[in-house]
C-alpha cells in the first residue's frame, strides 16, 4: 500500500484547495497530482482505469469522509450491449 499512501498524503496536502474548487466532486489523484474532477464516481473510475489501468490511484469525493474498500474489489466497467 506504499504508493497508495503517497496518493492519500497528496490528497490531504491539496484538500483545502480541492474543497474550494471542487467540493462534492470525485477527484482522481495519481503520481501525487490531481488528474481530474468528475461529477460521478463512475466517470472518475472509468477515466482512471482508461488512463492508468488497475492503478494504484486514489478516487475520493471532495469533502466526504473517506471509506475503506477491500483490496479484493476492483472497479470493472460493464460494456453496454444495448
């Protein structure tokens, strides 16, 4: 979890700016940098997976209390077969 810890620390360092600029949005942090801010978790996760594969990267809703997701869970977009 070393690299993910770095992403969490980066988020915490920029949290006041994120709250001012992106409150309520879902942000993607990778390489200690803000990659993007999104209205929905699914959009943020899709962008992260497309750009960085399986990670690690941090997706967090700005201003929300952090949650812990088991490492065994992965975001896997479902193909639209409609």
